[in-house]
C-alpha cells in the first residue's frame, strides 16, 4: 500500500518496530499494534511514559485565540462522529492571559454530534470555583439541577436550596434546611 511519496515501515513476521535516537529506543510499535513512547512494553494502543514530575502528554491548540479551546474526545464508535464525551481547556479570554477553565463535557443526544464545550456538565474555573450543572459557579462549589427539577447549590446560585450542601465564605460546609443556603 501507499504511494511513491509515502515512507513505509514494514516488518516481516511478528516482530516489533523500534525507533532510536542517540542510541536509545524512544518509540516502539509492537507486532500487536500497540505504540509505546518512552516505554518498550506498551499495554494499550497508545502508551506514553514520561519522566517523574513531568507531563507525559501535552495538548496545545493550533494558535493562541481568546476563548479558544483544545481537548480530548471520547468516542462511542469508530467514525469521526459520535465522540460523546470530552475534557477541554478553554482560555478565558478576559485579559489576553493564558488562564482558562477545565471543562468536562457529555453530549447525551442520539445524533452524530461530537461533545464540545457547550455540553459542559462540570467546570473547574481558573479562579478555583467548581460548577456541576453550571458553567458559572458563584462560589467554591455550585451544584445545579438536582432531583425533582429543583435547583440546589452552594451559596451564589438562586433556587430552592433545601437539602443542598452549602459552603460558607469561610469554608464551612452544612446541609441547608430552609432552602436559602443563608448560613443556618
């Protein structure tokens, strides 16, 4: 297979293909099709091993764009569609800095659309606030959309908060009993 412009690596039999630099093996493709970077014994289709206390994988966007995002998609099939879950980093774009939010997304539709940042189910904001069911948490922890259509949250989100776990400005947690998350 391939065209005359392609570089083809072909290994006869059930042998591995190894790539070396400076006399050290850097990457291996096993006869079973697993690829290892930094390991000679990959245990999955892609197995990356980095140095201790260093990132083994870095994912960057193509360019620095305010409010741009990059991430990982998880598929429900082997087509280019139906990547129904993802983890994204989205720049906040507020001041041109490189800060941003970590977004966990789940596209629960039956169509072929891929998950995106608009399918956020949880967000960890650059400032430390965590939102579950909201992309704009008003406090260290905001949870929106609990049973029976009620809205329950840590302080900072309106709605019926009876039974919610509330967190005060001083970091104390309590179960709300009157629906206000007002520190009772």
